[in-house]
C-alpha cells in the first residue's frame, strides 16, 4: 500500500470513530451528563416502620426477584455474593441486608433511590447486569417500600467477593462510563393515557420490576439491549437457555387468562415452564396477585413483533441444518417419549406438554429441546401446581446421535416443520451442564 493509501486507510477508520464519539457525547448529555454519577451526599434514613409499607415492599422485592440475584446457592437470602459470568469475566452481586459495613445498613433513602434509578452507588457506576435501566421506571412510592422492606431483614456480615474481569471491563469507572455513553438510553415512560389502566400497569411491571427484557430481548454489541430487539427472543448470557419472543403473534395461542395463570402456576395446556423460566416463576412470578398477573398478560400480548432483521437473522443463524433427520428418530420417540407426550405429540392436559404445534419445539433455536432431553426438567412447584410432573434425563440412556435424531424428529413431525439439529450441536450442549 502506498503512503496515501495508508493515510486514507487511517482516515477511514478515524471518521467512524469520531462519529461514534460525537454521538456518544451527545447521548451522554441527553442522559444528564455527569449528574447521575454523583451519589447524593445528604439524605435521610427511613422514618418509623409502617407495616403496610413493609408488606408492599416485600411483594415488590418478590416481583423484582432481588433474592435470586443477591443470594448464593445455600447462602442467606439477600446477603449477596452470587456470581454472573460473561465473556468479560465475573461480577458479584452485593449484600442487600442492613449490615452497616457490608450491606445497606447505613445507606440513606436518597442513595438507594439513586442506585436503583441511575445504577450508581458508593461503589461507583454499577455494571448493567444489575437491571437499573428497568428499576429506573419505579415510582418513589415503590422504591421507598422496597428500601423499608430490605431494612427489616436480619443483618448479615458478608462482603461480596472481588469481581474478576479482564481489562478494560475491570476498570469500573472508565468501562461503565464508556458503555453508558454508547448504549444506555434511559427511557422512563409515563402512563399512556390512550391505553387502559390494566395495560399501563402491565407495562410498568414488565419493563420495570419484572425486567423480562433481560432474558427475552435480543442483545446487541457488548451485552446491550437495543430497542429494536425488544422482546425479540434471545439466548441468555451465562445461562445458556433460549428465551422465546414475547409479542402479539408468539403469544397468540394463549388467551389472557391462561397466560396470567401460567405466569403464576408454571403450567398450562400449551406447555409448562422449564429452565430459567421455571426459576423465575418459582422464586418470583408465582407471588403475583391475580390483578398484576392479568395486567402483565394483557400487556405482553400487545407487544408488536420486533422488526429487527438482525434479531431474526441471528436466530436463523442458530440453525444447524446439516444432515437429514434420521428415520431412527420416530423409533426412539415411540420407545422413549410417546408414553408421556403421546403418539400424536399432543401431550396430556397439564401433566405433559404438547410437542405438536408447539412453537417452542419448532423454534429457530433448538437449544431448549436438546437440553431438556439431555438433562431432563421439571415445571416449578407452585401453589397452583404443587406436584409438577417431570421429564427424565436421557444423557446416560441415549447416545448423542440418538438425541439429535429424536429432537430432529419432534421438530419436523406433526407439521412442526422446523429443520433438524446436528450431532455437533448436541455434543456442544452436553458439555454445558445445567447450572
Ligand atoms: C439480574 C440480577 C439482579 C437482579 C434481579 C437484582 N440485582 Fe441488584 N445487583 C445485581 C448485581 C450483579 C449488582 C452488582 C453490580 C456491580 O457491582 O457493578 C447489583 C447491585 C445492586 C445494588 C448496589 C449495591 C452496592 O453495594 O453498590 C443495589 C442497591 C441493588 N442491587 C438492589 C437490588 C434490588 C432492590 C433488587 C430487586 C428489586 C435487585 N437489586 C435485583 C444484580 C441484580
Ligand atoms: C432469567 C431469564 C428470564 C426472565 C427474567 C424471564 N423469562 Fe420468560 N422465559 C425464559 C425462558 C428461558 C423461557 C423458555 C422456557 C419456557 O418456556 O419455560 C421463557 C418462557 C416464557 C413464556 C412462554 C412463552 C411461550 O411462547 O411459550 C412466557 C409467557 C414468559 N417467559 C414470560 C415472561 C415474563 C412476563 C417475564 C417477566 C415478568 C419473564 N418471562 C422473565 C426466561 C426468562
Ligand atoms: C415421564 C414423562 C416424560 C417422558 C418419558 C418424556 N417427557 Fe418430555 N416432558 C415431560 C414433562 C413433564 C415436560 C415439562 C418439563 C418442564 O416443564 O420442566 C416435558 C417437556 C418436554 C419438552 C419441552 C416442550 C416445550 O414446551 O418446549 C420437550 C421438547 C420434550 N419434553 C421432549 C421429549 C422427548 C424428545 C422425549 C423422549 C426422548 C421426552 N420428552 C420424554 C415429560 C416427559
């Protein structure tokens, strides 16, 4: 390359970088510049406890599922330490109990509101694994109730372990600042007066405390959540499950009452919850009151399907279409699966989910079906479904190529019409056991 070529080459690189920087700075100013990075210095401790407020806070904490992220396996609830893995390393959630040294014991109400809304605490700007972009939607009334509830927990002295991150992600102030410049678009929304109160309540819960988009939306660069992939479905970072799209078309087969019921009980005639969704229902959504469950169902059934071509292309990219489904699949199905799911694939009531005409089985990503067949699963135990039926694991009983064959069979049979999965995909998934 001659000198001019090099110079042009550099310029070609520099211009987009400058443009990105400029957009970043403009967006940053639109987010309030450095103001969100200042933690309030003056503040108040909550006044005398009010039982009704604490009870309301306990309910909100359930729906926000604070306990799942802020508890290690076998640890004291809310005492922190759970680790989140990503390609940049591991991040630990902190201690939310009122211990003054390692928890929120000497936090003011203003500090708490600020951390929840702006994702900035004494520690510095918080990594976006913490769903502050969602919690920013919460009203003062709800945030104050949450804080009051957390203050009633037994204090536990437990400092979260140090994060283990690669540079530059490890540089909290710099990395989070840059990330926020590029990707953080605060979008608190007022109620839409043209919509019924129930719909607005549903949106408040879904986009706010429920943080459903953390799993159900597609991800962009550096774990961002681009608006055009809102609820478009995606693989969940660090957990490996595929969360399906939530929108008007994908949820057409459920009526609102059925969907609300599924969110609380974990079962329905369309299928039952498994993987991360079973965990979410078990720890959080089963406690929804009936009105809130109906509100959520009402709202998610109106979401317009994402128009993002990238999301669709990416989902299509997950398909591995090597090799035809082997005839062996039918035989394995009859021997191992039909006793529960039926020869016709229609399952049995609430006990065994249908596989025929089930969009999750025919989904672009076959990850969930393969993992279920490998490792088995059970719907969550809930008040509405106290003794869930389970699906046995086949990891020791069927060889990888047999699992590929039977999953390919259920994806194609009964008009499901989805392409087969390959032996390689099954092998890769076998190596990632359920956590
Ligand atoms: C998806 C997982 C997740 C959920 C759900 C979640 N958190 Fe967190 N939270 C985190 C992580 C991870 C951090 C640490 C982030 C960091 O260190 O940058 C954190 C940090 C925080 C902090 C800042 C603590 C500090 O010392 O700076 C507060 C306060 C907090 N969370 C409160 C809550 C509350 C209240 C809820 C429920 C309404 C909640 N979180 C739900 C993952 C979660
Ligand atoms: C931790 C990740 C995670 C979160 C958070 C989460 N989901 Fe899910 N969800 C999943 C996964 C994985 C599936 C697929 C497995 C299944 O169907 O049980 C799923 C399935 C579903 C389904 C079934 C869809 C269908 O077409 O059959 C519905 C409805 C649903 N989720 C609603 C919600 C709502 C509403 C929220 C927020 C209140 C939410 N989810 C939060 C992971 C999550
Ligand atoms: C003993 C009964 C039983 C047998 C045998 C069984 N399953 Fe299941 N299956 C279940 C139950 C129960 C669930 C729901 C699990 C959950 O919700 O966690 C399920 C769920 C599934 C799902 C998820 C459906 C969805 O909505 O996404 C698939 C796929 C599946 N089974 C395929 C198979 C295949 C393939 C076989 C044979 C290799 C098989 N099952 C054998 C009971 C069974």
